[in-house]
C-alpha cells in the first residue's frame, strides 16, 4: 500500500522567538497540540478540531519562574487524557505544568511546579518517543547519569 503524504504547510513561529525541539501530543478529544521551546519558554499551537484546522498563532506557556528558563521538555498524558509538560529548568530542576480537569480549547496550563520526585517519569516518557535514549537531550542524559 502506497501512503500519500500532503504537501508541507507552515505553522509559523511565535513573533518573539525562533523555536526548537517541537513535541506533539494529542488532547483528550483527539486534537493534536505542538509544544516547542523558545527563549527558555514553552510555546504551543493546536488543532481547532480533531483532524482539521489550527489555532491562530503560537501561544506562550511561559517559564517556571522569572529567573528559570527551560532547557528541554516532554509532554505526556494522564490516564484521563489531560496533558502534562515536564521540563528541565535552567536551575537543573524538573518542573511540571498541566491542563486542568476543565480543559477548554487553548486553555492555559496550571502554574509551573517544581517536581524533583518525577524525574524518572520524564525519562520514561522520553523513552517512548525515542527508544534506547535516541534524541535524549544532553542536559537530561547528564542529569540522569548523575541521578543514580
């Protein structure tokens, strides 16, 4: 079976920054959402409906704290489908932010929270996307090897 791909379509970038390390996850209702890193913050863009249309422009999810930027991130889903962003901060701590139970289209996540106890979860999420550690950012590889 020959699978046909569509032509490339630009999703743009935030006006204030270039973006890197895009990560895609689907929402509770099946819409895709793209999360990318830019100037120490997470930015996102999402499908307006499952399999159709995209939000207008990129939106900032912010940074964990005014003096803490993000070096790397992954996005996972809870059993009920809510998304959770796990990020390695510039302070080398693990930070987390997620959608609330009453998720609306494009709703902002909860405030960032410091989550030192969930570092192994981030590695597990990443290993699902990149088997055998392929593509694992050096910052996370180094923290994992020193984590014991």
